[in-house]
C-alpha cells in the first residue's frame, strides 16, 4: 500500500483544513474517492483500531470524498485534495488519517494508499464562565469566595482573576435609618 502525504494546513478553534496530493492509479476510473477518518485523541497513541468493537462500533468519524475523474494530461486538474473538518471542539487534540477507496482493476492489480496517523490540536477559545460563584463574609475584613471551574474550559486555564469593588448603596425606601449602607461587587473570570 502506498503512503499518502497528508498535511494539516490551517487550524481554528472549531475547524481544521487538511490536504494531500491526488493519488495516481494506472486507470483513473478505479479511484472512487477518499475516506477521511477523525477521532478525539487526548494522547498521541491512537491506532487504526481504536474505538472499534466486536459489534461493529467504530469511534472514528469518517467523511467520504468523491473524486472527479479527469484526464491526467489535463492541466486544470487539481494539484491537491482538501478537506475541511467542522464542528470541532476548542483546544482539543484530534487524530486523523486518509485512505483511498478504489475498485478492483480487472486484470491489473490496483493498489491503494493510506496516510500515517496525524495529530493536531484546535486553537483555544474564550473560556466559559466559572460556575456556582458564591461569596460569604467570614469577618468584617475577610470574604470567602468559592466557584467551580469553567466547563468546557476551551483552553488551558492557568488562572482566575477575581476583582472586587466596594460600593456605597443609595438609600432604599425600606431602610430610612441608615443611608450609608455599602455592599461589595464581585467579578470572576478566567
């Protein structure tokens, strides 16, 4: 089996573009297209058989790309085949490989091609808001602040920024005795 040289050309938080040179066969009619396989891969140890089970399940997402058979002498023929992955998760590592889909060539042996498994990570995106923010006064000079981390983090969250501002309340109509009541305004973001 021949090797397809696949390259990751562009990566965004939600998409990725890959390309490879077209596969040449003695009879261009035997090349029906390409199968592009993709799977989330937290570690760079994925094999072709990951996610497969005895019941026919397959963890790989497969996109089929059909080809337009053109005369190889045609100068307008595509020099590369491209594929766009969409609906990806931010800051997530994926594994991908491409395989040809060919018909038998009659008396000639038709060979196929497959790429090595490549890895790429989508770019980070704006972190989601931290959850369940709470602040409790522990004393007149101390506030205990708790929250749950952002999920999904959309990146490698290395710190949270906590900002607080003391504000003087305007007197409300329910409390006529104390017109200098104050409160604390708290902001939390990644």
